[in-house]
C-alpha cells in the first residue's frame, strides 16, 4: 500500500487522528489537500492561513555560535511576528562583529546535530516548519573533498607579442595571468598548463596556430615569433579553484564538483547519514533540503568533460577550446572591454567558435542537470524530504533546472529605485531590473513551475544589501508584490540573524535586511506577514493562467556572449527582453517563458502548443536567430494547425551548434519559408524605439489578441496576474509606485466571469466585500503601493464594498500648532511645537531621528454627521491614529485614509497620530559603530537620508 493511501485510511480512525496531530502543519496541509479532513472553503484558507502558508525566514546560524536557550527564544520571536517556518542556514560569522568569545560548533559534529535536534523539536512544539540548508554557505563544499571531487575550471591565459622576436618566459607568468579573478579563490588550488599555442592576430584558420607545448623545458618556454602581431595562449586547468563563500566551520574549503555524480552523491549522503545515524530520520521533521546560490564562478570542467562533449555533440572541441573560452572575473562573469579575449578573429572563424561556444554551454548545462540537479532531487526523494533549490547560475538551464525540484526558488531584492519612476532607457541599462524587486530569474523559475504544474514557488525574498536599516513596510510590500506578480507563492525572507540579545547593538548581521526585534518596525511586522500569508495561502490553491509563451534567444546569447550569471547577468540580450513579459501583463494578458526543449516535447492540439496542463495560442520569439531543426519543425506544425508566432526584430535563419551546421541551417530556413506561407500567423514585428507598453497594446488590438481583462489606460506601474482555482477566478492588480495613484477602468472577459459574483478580497484585513460589476466593468482606484484582489466565485451574500474616497465635501484641513513628542530610539524624549507639518529630514534637529513621533492636535466639528473620513496625506512611516481617545487603526503603506463614522463629537475633538520611522538616518550618525557605518555610510552603501514623519495635509471630509 502506498504511504499516502495508508495515511488516508488511518485518518478515519482514532489512532489516525493522533497521527495527524503529531505531524507538522505543512504535512497536515498536504494531506488535507487530498480531502483527508473536512474541506475548507477558499475564503477560509485565505482569511486564516495555516502556519505552513506563512512566510518563512532564512535563519542564519552565524558561525554556528549557537546555544539552546537562544535558539528557543528566537523561534518564539519569529512565531510571534507571524513567521511560519525557518530555513536553518549555517554560515560564517559576520565580519566587523564582536562574537563575545562564544565558541562555534562544527557543522555535522555531535554537538551541532544535538542542537539541530533540539531546534526541530522546539519548532514542532510551535507548529513551525523547518527546512535545512545543504552544507554551509554557498555553493556547497568542504575541506573533506578530495581530488576530482573539487570544482575545476579550464581557462585561457594570453600574452600579446609583436614579431619578429625571440624570447622566453616562465610558465609562472602564464599561470599568474590565467588565475581567474573570482570572488573567493581557494588557497589550496592547483594549476596545470595543458598546452601552449602561438596564435596570429587576427586569426582566420586553425592551421595558422602553432602548438608550442613541446618547447616547454624546466618551466620555461622559448618562442620565436615571426613578423607581425601574435599572442601566446596557455590553456590552464585549475583544480579546487574556488572556496565556499561564507562557509561555517565544518563546511568551509573547496567547492564541490557539481559535474561529478559520485562526488555529489558522496557529499549529500555524508550529510544525511551523519545526521540520521545520530537522531533518526529527518522526515517529517524537515520539510525540504535546500540548495542556496549556485554561484560556482564559471566552473566548467570534469575529468570526462571533453569525452562527454564529443559523445553529445559529435566532434572534438579540445583544439578549439582556448578560442571558445572567455577571461573569468568576479562571480564567474566575463571581463574586459572586448569580451573575445584577446586576438581578433576573422568572420568565418568567429562564426565557428560562436557555434562551438553554444555547444560547450549546452553540454555543461546538460551535465549539470543530470549529475547535480537529478542526483540532488533523487537524494531528497530517498530521504522522503522535499527538494528546494536555486537551480540557476552561470551556465545552467534557467528553465529546465527547476523541472525536477519540488520547490523551485527564485530571488527578489531590495534596492534603491523600487517604487520610483524608472524610464525604459534606464531600466535597460541594468540587467537586474533597476526599480524592480523581482530579478531576471523570477519569471523563468515560475514559468518552469507552471509547466510542471507546481504551485509552491519560493523566493529568497527581500534580499537587502543596499537599503539596510531602511526596512519600511511599504518598500517591503512594493517589492513583495512585484515578487508575487512574477509568480512567487512562498516568500522566504532574507533573513533573520541568530543574534543573542546581549550582542553589541545592532547585533550580529551577516547580510542586510535588519529583521530583528530591535528594529523600530518589528512590533508591526506581523501586519506584513499576515498580508503575505493570505496571498500565499490563496495562490497555493490556484494555478497562474497564461496562454501566451515567450522564447528568449538563449541559444544566440550563449553563442556570442556565453551563458550568463543568473539572476544578475552581465549581459541581457536583447536588453529589452523583460519589458516584453511586463507589457503583456500590463495590458491584460499573461505569459510564460518556454524553451526549445519544452516546444519539442509539446503536443499541437487545435491551434494550441500544449505541454502538460499548459497551452498557448500565441508565441513570441524575442530576436531569436538560432533554432534547433526539431524546434523549427514543431513551430511549423504549430502554425500550420492554427497557432500564431510573432517574431520580434528577427526571423530565425540558422541552426544551433557547429557540427553539420550547413545542412541544418538549410533545414531551419526551409521550415521558416513554410511558416511564412501563413502571413496571418507567422508575423515579423519591429520593436519600438520606446514605449513597449503602448507597442504591445497596439499589437494586441491590431492582431486581436484577446485580453482576459481589458485595461482602458494601462500604465507601466500597474500590473496584473490571473489565477484559477476550483470554481473561482482570481485577479490581482498591483501598483508598484510609491508616488502615483491610478484610476483604473477595467472590463473582464464575460466568458471568464459569467455566472459568478465579483468580490474584493481585502488581503490586509482578511475580509471580503461584494462588488457590483455591470457588464463586467469595474472602476477602481489604486493608491501608491496598493493592490487589489478581485475574486469571481459562486457566493452571493455579503456586504457591499465601499471605497474610501481620497477627498469629499466639506473638506477641512486640521492645521494650527501641532504638539509633537519625539521618542528617540536611544531613549531620549523631546517635545516640540510645530507651526506646520513637514518632512523631518528637512529639520536639522530631527533629520537623523529614528523612533516614534507622536503628533497631537485639536479640531472643531460643527456637524459630526457630515464628516466620515480622515486623510493623513503624506506619511513616511507606520502610523497609528486615535481620535478622542479611541483607536482608529494602523496603516503601513499607501494612502492613510480612515473611516471615522461615530468617532467624532460636535465641538472640539482631539487627534493623536503616532508615526514610527525607519532607522537609517539615525544609524548614519553612529560614527563609532563599525557595523552601522558599514551598512549606511561606506562606499556603495552610502545611503541617502530618508523622509520621515507626518507631512500631511491632514484633512477631514
């Protein structure tokens, strides 16, 4: 009998109920999804999210300087803040920080395992879920790795010469030049020169290359250079070239060779066996094993790399390898003004090596997927624990890397620019999306999950290295909403530092993101965790809709520039790539990224490209020049059967890779010609010079691409996404601007909403309100940082929604003198009388304030029945309001409008407005605090002063 069936049967008995109560909440949720317990309604799941739907945190065990009492204390702090689970993450102790002489515990030691066991038991008692990082730091590795088990890279070293010349030089010079300028080199790396070649500049044919390897004697090479420009190429292998970034004791040292199946299995089994031999099975105490950033800095080698290449691609790459490789710099990115390093190449030779480069990148990605991702996923299955990983980086399939994983993960960052007006021109200068929280990889990872019918899509959420101590809840919401729009259903906040309360202020901080009980915003953090929990609970029951597919030109990019370092590529090609998917969503459609493999494995049914449960009637090729012949044939079948393809800026004209490319080019071109006989379904589009939003709207209208929600005047800062659940259609509208409001006139497709009632589900409050939508039309106002969740279902009864108007009749400003009390973070209290409200950063006495500001005033009301609303105007911070001593509520983003019916009296009324500010302005002043200065004043982290306080105007109407 299958285990799941066994549990279902047991659940109907008393012992089975005991079993259910003993399971972690995430396991109970999984079983409940199988109708094991009484079915909750969608709204009930949304209104009161179970703990396993709540946001998780990455919990850094800094230097593994951990103690049981503190572990228990921090779990309770997190639980009280609305956190549902922790990712246990052993990492190095932070620099610039006093460890108070607390000893570190070695990863996988008996003491560490005992502390892990204690943590798992404490978390279970709190109904919190635990994930466990594989290894320590990132990427995984350790001093215990030997020989071929350590990551390797082959690189070129080049020295330019001008002949005629007879010279000699030490091989050490070549080794020094070859040593890759990566972020974290391993001190025990070894270097071996594989061969040395003399190459003319420019290079046109391989027969012009002279092999000098036989002229090496006693570590010196003698060269006779003919007249002209030449370069000496040294092909160098570096073994154990990279060290684990921020590894903790027991997990420091060289990085694992991800291309070696035996090494990967040995590493993983060493971890699971060591732990489970001491404390028994980790399932179900651990929900998932987690693989963090695969920042392997350009690793490209294993002992069988060239033989595997020849087997897969059909030719020997080795003689050409020096001309395929690029010089490697930090994070494995290619360096230099001229990415082709460094001799010039003739057009034919460059075409050849570009195609070979694609073949090499493809081979590496295949081997990585087979030997690392598959091995990791299978190991998780063998241990009955879910797999969770960031299966992307430089040279890995950005889509297929997530296919086998139970919980694929992407990344959402906090950076200055979020919420601001960012032009398309500026946006395209920053490959990681200036002004966006979601990174390049988010839409790819979520698309991969959708293609495999997965609803749990996690994100390393709100990673913060630029805006530390500026954790305004409004900024968290804007970035988090962008994450949700890109497909995330499960945020894992980055992060919570293990930091004893007696640690010197501000505590132990490995990375930014001051999620800490000492943060001014912490008492209010549960407002945000409640918000994200409701969204996650709802969206994990549903499936993101998309009927349009995008194919990015990854083959062309890999050919010319090499595979990029996702999610922060050095080069995005074309630079406007992300504007396509954003414009589609901003205009009421939705899309997924797909790949050539997905196309090849799809079925063509009634004009749809169908892959599993996903089906697409339209495909956009974004400047795609190169296609595999099988892909071209499948696209022809798609077009022939009624599907439609839009080619942006280019029509595919060649095949991928080198071997037998002439014949394959002709095949691709033949399939393209056949598709061009359907001019209404195979269409070339020119990209716009600007305004991609308006461009897509024109394409949508000209070619009758039917949106499921028509937005009359779309805006770049307004985005939507559609989800489908049993008997419900869900539409989330998001305003990513911190400044602008939008009055939206939208019309829902009648076929989508027919026989259903429209509701507004308030994600902040967990309530729902009935909407009246004549003919499917809705007029709704989105304030700054606002979002609206519209749900269509079969329910009929409920209260009608009433929008809080921005202004109204009998508007009156509350002015005059304000009594203001400043409760500073350092404990100082001062009082001030202000003639007018102003941004406190403009007042020299308070520009560096952090803490709570309390504003008090009185105002006259002649007829309380005519006053219904209070609008605070501009507020920089979290605000609480009391009128006549009665609590009116807390608001932490967007418009600060309060309904105040029944709170006023005729005559004099008292108002008190409490504003809680961010900490960064104050932290900048702590000149003797090296941690505060590092995150706020030094180099790239020199943060600007932030607006703080109540600016107003404060009005009633």
